[in-house]
């Protein structure tokens, strides 16, 4: 399996619940390494640009409003099969469908406030990492 990078966001609901550390700990226990991390209070432009692919969806306005409702933690995770591994740790988009023990099952209640974002492919990951971080802000840790 290849070493990959993926973008993770701990969304405003999870930051408000004060479970940043618990979520990061799950990544670490799964052998994903944080290679960049920052706390940001996204603007409408930043959140709307990040979710541009959902612009025509009925929930877009609410999504941007939620993502700008408080600070988020944006991080880049690195490790073997990082994209799929992170998606497995996150669980299904709707917490009601998320498998027991996943982040969304444990920390989220609704589909619109679902605790975490994770890139869904290596192509999305490359675009999303570049959206938030310059190359020299990434600190490789996997040899
Ligand atoms: P993902 O976050 O699991 O990759 P996407 O389909 O890419 O899911 O959707 C992006 C985000 O948009 C979701 O995490 C969720 O916050 C929100 N979202 C997706 N579908 C719905 C919906 O049907 N109603 C409300 N919000 C939704």
C-alpha cells in the first residue's frame, strides 16, 4: 500500500464539544500522522470555495453557514492508505448510518453537523490539501 496524504477537518460541532484531542487520538492510534495542522474560523468565501462541488445542492447554504459557525481544525494526515483509512475512521456521512465506534457514530448526531470531513480520493486530497496549506507548511514524517 502506498503512503498517502489526506485532508481532515474537525468541524465546528466537534470543536465546540471539546473533543479535538479524542478525534486526533483516533488518527494516531490508526497510525496516521499529523503533518500539518491549524485552527481557522472559515469565512463564507473559504467554506463556499472548499465545498464548491456542492454549490447546486439544496443543503449548500446551510453547510456554509454551519462550517463558518465556529473554528475548525484543518489537518493533513499522512500514512499507508491514508484516504480510505480516514474515511473508515470517520464512518458514514449520516451519523445514524455510521458503524459503531466510528468518529461520526460517537461524536455526531445529524447529517448536517457530522463532526469531521475527510477527502474522498487521492485526487480530492491533493486539491484540498493545497486549498489550505502551502507546500512548505507540510512536515513529512513517514520515511
Ligand atoms: P462526506 O463529508 O461524507 O464526504 P459529502 O457527500 O461530500 O459527504 O457531503 C459533504 C457534507 O455536506 C457532509 O459531510 C454533510 O455535512 C453535508 N451534507 C451532505 N449531504 C447532506 C444532506 O443531505 N443534508 C444536509 N447536509 C448534507
